């Protein structure tokens, strides 16, 4: 089931957001990790640079 302006309606499991995101992750988890952890690495580099000043 999914919600729409007309209420709830049946939906195929393969069309659910959960399924699509999970499959996308499994097909390219490196891309997800790169996106998720990019800010952490950038913040650490910025902290190191600030400590050097």
C-alpha cells in the first residue's frame, strides 16, 4: 500500500521506495559511502588545517 491524494492504493513490492533504495545501495554501495562520508573527511581536513594555523 502507498499513500496518494486519493488515499491508500496497492503497489507492487518492487515499486516501493524501500525496495528501490535498497537495490540501488546493493548495486553501488561505494557511491552511497562516498556521499555519506565525504563531509566527515572534509571536516577532518579542515580541522587539521585550522590546527596548523
